[in-house]
């Protein structure tokens, strides 16, 4: 796209955003690959599938990787397609909650936003805690200290702090790192697969081992255990709504952002299955791996040896670092958009854009604080009751899965309801749509969301259910204490005059003329 066409597209994108009553405040500087890269990086097959590998193997055995991963991937692709369709129709940074408000009313939008926020807190905490779980023992081995819950929490806190600083002052650096992260993930998977295939070529398990069912190392019946183990794949496939949350920073968003959502899931399925297959076929003793402190580290170390295995594990761990960086970018944009509509207490603060860095700086630091607080609460609970059966990572990931997928499902349900009433028709769809396949894909998406929302909070993850219940109780209180008197909803923005919108944009126009896309 040459400079003249870029400028023409930017003007078209800005005008379409103005139709929803919003000014172009964020820097629109992301191309199609960058939009894909942020969702692909947050999905991060080297975070979710790796950090919960022990969970999957323990409950579902090797069959969890060969069968569980494709089953979850199929349904997530349907959900991604349903969300991509809505992204194309309503291209605003508010995404899920904005869709819900337009398809129904602002109350639906408000609840969708807060449920999404709950899930987003869980995903940021879960990703950076995953990094800490891997980095802390690797650092402990290098510097001679003992890895504990406390040292892991410290590494987690430092990681959050660094991600917050980069997102605050270095959005251009963050954008470039997101692009690099996508290639980095693919490169590390290739290195991992080639290394394992070479070093274990004479001891690899037969291919049918990957599809072996009936083996669990838990005390539950295999079918129940297998369903619990699906958390591994399901949590991996979270955060791909990032392409929608960064849509006001994307050029030609009604096409590029939907493809970013769908293709990030599709590529994650392919490369994730390849990685999980080779790692699982490299297992020498499944029982020893499943009952070790970290099955993934155990398998890689056994297969590649201590030194080279350590190098490969560090490569995998740094992929988690990139994933956490992207997740804060996405979450802060969602919080900014929601605050722009006065959806949160002290909204004016969280909707404020740094004039110097063009980032929602205060929202970024609120994301960091909330994410740390969730992990800290869990740390305190485990300190008081050290014999608890659940793991921190399972708790954080279950919270994020249920929160995010319920938020994903609400606008999909509302779209089906609006279609049945005749208030949402084909003419309202964007250029990226599912045509006649839309309704069956939407229905299947909702069935799966309902199913996994139940499976993710049954024992041993019942503490996630308690945490979610407490959050929803607070949400109900806020409904009466805040919502009625403060939340304007996206509908209010529609009444904003073009003159007021253009005034907001004036202070950025001079800067935008110096930017290239």
C-alpha cells in the first residue's frame, strides 16, 4: 500500500469510527500482520499449552494432546469465526461490550464489559505467572537459590512491572515486539520439534501413543478426568479478542481485524498440535512426568539433556514473556474503551491518553495492579492453607477461561436474538461474514461455551468458582451503586456532534501526519 493509498484508507477508517461517535485518539498504525500477531502472541501455544502441560497429562494422559487439542481447537475456530463476524460489523476498541450494547442495550453491554474485565485480569495474571513458574526454577538453577512460592511471586511482580513500563512509554517498541513475537513463536516451535526429533529419533513413542485414551494419573474416572484436562487447550485459546480491542489502531480494520482473530486461532492449532505431538512422543515415563513438579521441563530435560535442554526451555520461557507483554496491551485498550463510556468508577482517569506516548497510561497501570492483586490473594490463601489441592496456575487460568468465554458468548447470543427479532439483518454485517453458515456456527459456539464454563470450575478447580462468584456478587452491588447513575453506554457516543469529535482529533492530527503505516 503506497503512501497516498494509506492516507486515503486512514481517512476512511477514521470516518467510519466517527459514525459511532468516537474520535480517532489512539495511533492507527497497525497493519494486518501486526493485528494478527497480537492475538497469536496472546494465544501463545508456548504459554498455555506448555504451562498447563502437566495438568493435561495428569488428567488425560497422552490422549489429551492427540485428541483433546483438536477437539477444543475445532470449537474455538467456530467461536473465533462468530466473533470475527461481529468485529467486521462493529469495529470499535470496546469490542465485546460494544457489540452487546448495540445489539441489545447498555445494561447488556455493561455486564459484558465487566465479565470480560474479570477474564482479562485472570489471563494477564495467568500468563505472567506462567512465565514466573518457568523462569524462577531456571534462575534458581543458575544462581543457586531454592525456588519457592515466594520467589515465584517476586519474579511475577518484576515481570508485570517491566511489561507495564514498556506498554506505557514504548508503544512503538511493543508493536515491533508483537510482530517479532509471532515469528519467534513459530521459530521456537520449529527448533523444539527438530531438536526432539533428532535427539530422540531412536526412542520416540509410536504415533498411536498420541491417541491413547484411558490413562489418567488422577483418582477420577477417565472421562471426567479427560474433560477436566481440557483446561490445558481451552486456556491456550484465550485472548484472541485482542485483534478487536486494538481495532482502532489497525488500518483497514473491518477486514484485517476479523482475519487477525480467525487466523491466529487457525495457526495456533497447527503449530500447537505439531509441538504437543513431538513433545508427547518423546515421553519415556508418563507416570514420572505427570507426577513431577513440571512435566514439560521434565520431558525436555530427559530428552535433550541438562545443558541443551535448558537453552530450549529458556527459549520457550521467553515466548511467555512476549505473550504477557501483548496481553497487557490488549487489556488496557479494552479498559480505555469502557472508561471512555464511563463504565468504571473514576472513568476519566482510565480513559486518559498520554499526550506524549499516545497510550492509555493509567489504564495500563491499573491492569498491572489488578493482575498482581489476583495472584497475591491466591498466594495468601495458599500460605494460610498450604495443604490445598489446587495449583495457582489452574486457579488463574480457570478464572480467565470462564470470564472471557462468557463475555465472548453474550454478543453472539444477542446477535442470534436480534436476528430472530429482525433487528439485525444481513445488511448490518461487515465485509467479513459467514453468510448462511452464520446461524449454525453461532449456535454451536454457544453450546461449547456453556459446556466448558461448567467443566472449568468443577473440582479440583472449585476455588475458581468461588472467586468468580465473589466477583459477580461485587458486580451486582456495582450495578445498583454505580451503573444506574453513571454508565452512558456506547449509545451516548452516537449523539456526539461531528464538531466535538473533530476538536478531539485536532491535537493529534499534526502527529499523525508524521507517522507512516
